[in-house]
């Protein structure tokens, strides 16, 4: 794992990497690490996001 990684959120074939303040994810190291596991890097984007203090995941059934 690279220095500065705070969290990794996985959703299907997409990963969101949350970095600590002031740290950057190295694209070359990331791609090399994925290739060593027979995975391919398809896209690499940097965005500023707001992280909520609390999050809830709900599973529900029924129609009313």
C-alpha cells in the first residue's frame, strides 16, 4: 500500500482511494501493483470529494 492512503472503497470493478491531506496517489506505482495481480488500470482520475461524518446502508424488502 502506498504512503498516505486513508481508505479504499470498492464497488464492483471500481475502487475509490481516499488519501490523507497533502498526499498524492502515484499512478505508476498503482498501475505496477495492479499489473502484478493480472489486473489492468482502465482510468485514473483525481477529484475533490466531501466525506460525510456518518453513512448508512439500508437493505429493505416489500412494496408498502
